[in-house]
C-alpha cells in the first residue's frame, strides 16, 4: 500500500491552493511559533475561498498551546486534525478528543520512543515521528531511518496513523520508502528558497502515491508482458526478481546509484527552452530534456549503470548485452569498465558493418564484441544470440538488457531506472514554467527513454505521445512502426505487438535510425496504447531528418536521429497549440554517432 | 483422444523420440523419413515447425528452419503435413514442436482444433514455461492433446509443480544451453528424475545434445526415453542432394540403419 502523505508548513494562500490539489492526504498549517507560522484568521480565510477536495484533511500544528486556543481554532477555521507538537500530556489530548476532534501527537525520535506511542494511544488518532532537536523538532533534519520499522509496527499494533517527518526531500524519498514508512510528512523538502515548490510537491506525490500499479506479480501490464523464455532461464529470472526486490528495499543501493548518476554520468541533465525553434514553429513553447548530455551521449547509461550495480551485488562477474546501433553496447561496456566486470556485447554482422566506429569504441572500453551471423544479422538476432549465450552460462552471467523489453522483470527494472528522466523533468518544468507541461513527446524503439519519461506523468493529466519510426512510410513494408502496424505476439520473452507475417515469423523492420529499428516494442507501451493513456504516431525518415536539421540550425543542438523522430512530431504538435502552452521533448541522445549516416542520407538525396 | 493421453503411454520405457524439421529438405521427405523412423523403432515423432527466431535452438535446427521457411513452410502447413503423414500410414504419436509466437499468430483454438483433426497427439513449446501455459494446456486437453512440459537442470523448486500437472511425457533438458550435439553431459540428472518420479508417473525423456549410441544407452538407463534432433536434421541435410535422385531409397534405408544402431 502507498504511504500516506502530509505536506506541512503551508504558509500562504497560493501555497494552500496548490497543495490541496497534489494528492497529499493531509495539509499541515503551523500555528506554533516558527518561520512557517500562520495566523488562524488567515487559515480561516483560505478555507473559505478554496474548496478542499474530498479526502484531504487539514491539520493545525500547535506546540504546548492553550487547550481552549486549540479548540477554538479547530472549530472556527475549521481544522480536521489538531496536531500536538510539544510536550502535551495524554490529559491534554483527552480534552481535545472530548470536543470530537481528531488528534495527532508528535513523538520525538530517540531510543525507545516507539514505546511512548502507547501512552497516548487512547486519545491520539495518529503520530508524527520527528527528529529530536533542541528547538523541539521541525528542523528539517532526518533521524536514523533504521528505526522506521519499529514505529510502523507499533502504529500497526495500535491501529493508528503514523507519519515519518524530518529532513525528507524528493531526493531521499526512494531511500526512505525502502524502510516501508506508513506515512511521510514533509515540509522544507518541498520548498525552494523557502517557498513551497509545486514541482517538488508533484514529484513527491508521484514518488509516494503511484495509483498506476503495473506490472502485476506475473509481470503483466494488462494483457502484455510476462515471461516467455526456455525453462532453463526461469530460475535465473526468479533470482533476478528477488535481487531487484532486495535492492528496491535497500537505501544503500539508491545512494550508490544516485551518486554514480551524478558524479559519473553528469545527472541531473538540464532542461533547455528551445526559444528559437519555438519562434520558428509558432505555437506552444518547446522544451528539451537533455538526455544527450549524459556521459556516452544518450539515456542508455542511466539503466546500464543501475543494472551493473545490481549485477555486482548479485555476485555476477560477467555481463552480456545485445546492441543494434551500438549505443547500449557502448553504455554497457562503459558501466562494465567502471564496475570492473567483464563484458561481451552481441552485435549483428550487418550492424557491425554499419557502426564500425561504435564497435571500436566498445573494444576500447575493454568489451569483447561478438559477431552474430544468424538470421538477418541485426538487433533481433543479436538479442537471440545473447539469450542463447545466457541459457548456456546462466550461472555466472548477468544479461543486461538495454530497452524496456524482454521477460519480466526487465521491462519493470528498465522503466524504474529510466524514470529518473521523468522525475527530473517534472521538477524542472514546474520550476521553469510554474506548472507541468501540456504535452510530452518521446521516440519509441523498444521504448526505454519514452517509458522513463512518461512513467512519472502517467497519473497526471499531461498528454503523452510516443513516436515510432515510419521509415519509408507505413504504407510500404520498410518501416518499424510496431504499434501502428503490428499484431500481438511474443518476441524475446514478452507478449507485445510485433511486426510479423501470417505464420508468426518476425519481419525485419527498417528505419534510418538504428535505435528504432526493432520489430517489437516494450510491453508497457502496448498496454498504455490499448488503455488509451498514451497515443503513438509514426514519423518517416525524411520528417525526422528535417527536424534534425531544423534543431541543429536553430538551437545549435545536433540530436540523435532517434530523438529527431520525437522532435518532428513535437514541431507539428507545437504548431497546433496556442502560445503559452508547453511541449516537452525527450532529447534521448546526441547525433554525433549519426554524422556518417546523415552525410550519406544527404548525398543520396542530392543524387 | 490422442495416444499420449492414454493410461497405457504412462508405462512406456526406453522411448526413442526423433525430431524432424517439417519441410526440410522438402515436405515429401519429411513424411517418408517419419515413416522410416517408425519402421526403425521410433516411439514418438517430434514434428518441428520452422520459426524465424528459435532461441532455444542451436545452429543446426535454426538453419533448417530458415531453409524450410524459404520454401514456404509455416505452422498450419506443418500441421497439414502431419495429417498427410497420418494418411500415408504413420501410426506413432506425433508431437508438434513449435515456438509460441506461431501458435498465437494462428490463434490457439484454431491451431489446437486443426492439430487434433490432423492426428497430432502433443504440443511442445520451448518458450512457454509453466506459468504461461495454463490456458493452452486446458484447450489442448479438451482436444485430447498433451502439452509436453520441459524441465531443466536449473528448475529446482519448480520441478514439483511442473511434473505434478503433466501430460504425455516430460522433456528433461540434458544440460544448460541450446539444442545441438554435445560430447559431454555434465549435469547429474538422477536427482531431478527421482524427484519427478516421486510426484508423477509421466515418463521422462531426456533431450538436447544426444547423438550417439552411448548417449542413448546412458539416458535410457537413467530415464524413460531420449529425444534426438539436430543429429537427424544434419543427417538429412547432408544427404539432400542424394534425396533428390535415384539414391533416395538408399538414404532412407541408411536413416533406418542409423536409428537402429542408435537404439540397439
């Protein structure tokens, strides 16, 4: 179950208006002496003006206040909850309770503090566990979260609400969640320069309150996903599921990961307002999430680092990966070098020819590139071969899948690791524009950058569009538009949509962009399309290349051809929107790797 | 009801189960080779459906699939071909060996109906593990067809639940890896076989990598049967030119001899 959430220290009408609509369960107003102190008359005025959605409760925080003062405020404002933050006695609480008020009591964390909860249990409906400081808590300092389970267990035993407070921010929520807190109370962690930040509030609710809950226990996103692999691999997948569950509950994993993302890959990546492009297009403001500025030039590294840390924790010394264009291969080779793991990258002979420099790059990074000569000698065959190798060496080998595809738990893990894109975007967009974007657009091959961008917005109202490669056109047979043209089927371990013939044989896709040139698509995208939450469209080689040139010339950013597909769709979308609306594009990678292909394309076009 | 669902089949020992890729080198040869195998003492035939991405198979069967697809073979044609083999006198049980995607592309109900009508007794799907197999297993049972489950050396705790609800025979994967001949078998399968025998009387056939008389002997002692695939596919492929000419009958005779020696 999701933890309860309280946004505390709301101190203006504007903040109050924003906070009540962020899916927090409790909104806290501080009447005690504090830098966030508000007067009961102000609070009463906000309540008169602003409709509070059903299910949201307003709490007033008092510290050793006069009983009558608390009762009066609670009735006049009105308050749903009176929170006693000082050294109030059980008798004080009893008086409040007799007035029919709901009462929360703050317990200051120290050894054995969980035992104090029982003393108040007769009259308190809930507890706030806060750090003990000389000023009496509320100082924005975290306590040792190892103790969280003891408070949770006591609250469960007593049947009371319990919120963990003190020093919680959007950056450490994942770490705290690993201790399964029954509730979270946050104040300074959702502020920027002392003001409540709507972006941070939304990030916090996105992190704490996911109502979208796919995949299920069997790894299903609605009808899609699952585990369609040879029996030999089933044990390895179970082992991986368990290992992933373990790290999800291990704060040290997130510390390592965030530290590597920051110090090794350069996260957070910036958000850029494309002012010139916006002017050129006319219409909505276009923003770019700059995944191209990651180490190795694309979002792929986010996932490669995370899975490499996981592999290492599982005690696997060998990593294998598949690669099409070589971007995931380079990212995996990079992460393997960083974490001292041996690395084999499977790559189709045809792709090795087209991406000679990336082969060399992987070798420079110490990886062994294995030439795949089966089938069509491209990405799907490289994936088959990687799976065959894994089946044979499953004991000591970790298969590091690069996209949101494959058998459960891969689509889940890749989504979770890539969600850093969407989480950062939420915060950055709200910081820059004061609200969420109207529309978000990302390109989709297997779909990892898109799902990472979309996932934190799934519960919001933001329009989401995935862009597939239409190659020479979806009316031809030279495209990679899996959702637009494919039918249901199983490839590489999961049920999704596929390009296939009547007999169920996989068809070779085509796109000028090697990263979108895949006959399948991640199962979660199949689900989101069929559920109507995300729309998918297809963009041709030509449209993508025009968008690539346009961005290069107007903004001085050479995007990857993959990302240029998203841009082409964004340009059309922005043109159809009103000034002041916003479109956010996931610029998944940089185009340096594509210079050769771009040159060739231009030469062929000129002929 | 298919032959694999009969009570009588559960008591079978020393099963010899050869695999043929439908349509390789050509459909006519598949039928005649099947008849020759029956004559030579085969107990069940695995009828391979060619698929573009056979990730449980090694290069021999993958190449055979590519050749067969190039000639226009597909899952429904392979089912029809099995029906024709029945008409021409094939009597032993036939197991359709296919990946799950061709089954889904055809439609599970349609495929099972057509398979039953063609006289197919079993379905073996290497990328359909126990957890995903419930629906198809029920459907197959309704038509008297056995969905043959696989067990691997890594199955561990899974052995019990897989074996406990099994039809036909259990396909025990001899070693980690894909199909194709091996010189050595490192896994000790006796524990798994004992565990299987504790929960079911379904026979156990060992497959993957078996190509020699000594392998057959070893696994017949240990289990209830063996599956031979790549070795036979290679045998026919190497003689494809002879099969097109006057030496056709001598190749088929040689095939019978090859099998008799394997199981002697």
